[in-house]
């Protein structure tokens, strides 16, 4: 989760797409030059251990959209795919 947030903050579309499950990822990501991701709070996690096939992350991501502050609250599902953890979908 933290690496994906950093990738959004740094506009690293290739990394974001590589860490997104192929069943749910978009074909393209369009960056928004007015969007700036500034802070991540991980509020809760479930699963995600060596013995799990999936897990969740509840987070709060702070951003500025053309200078206006905002917050995205989400609970995300992550799954193992090809021996790597990838983002699957919001819950």
C-alpha cells in the first residue's frame, strides 16, 4: 500500500499498473497534473501474512486537487498473484 501511494505521489504509472491485479486494472492511467498526493495514513490491515492469499488495507490518503485539500478514505483488497501482492479492488 505504501509503495503504491508513493507511486501515485511520484506519478509512476508503470509501477501502479504492475502492482494492480490484471482482472481489475485499467488499460491506461491518465495522470492529472493538478492532483498532488501528500500523505497516507494506514488505519487498519487484515491478512497479508505469509500464510494468507489476500488481505485488506483501510487507509486515508490526503491530496490537493489544484490546491484544494481533500481526503480519500478506502478499504482496499490485495491478493497474491504470481507470488506478489497486488491491489485488486476497493471493498
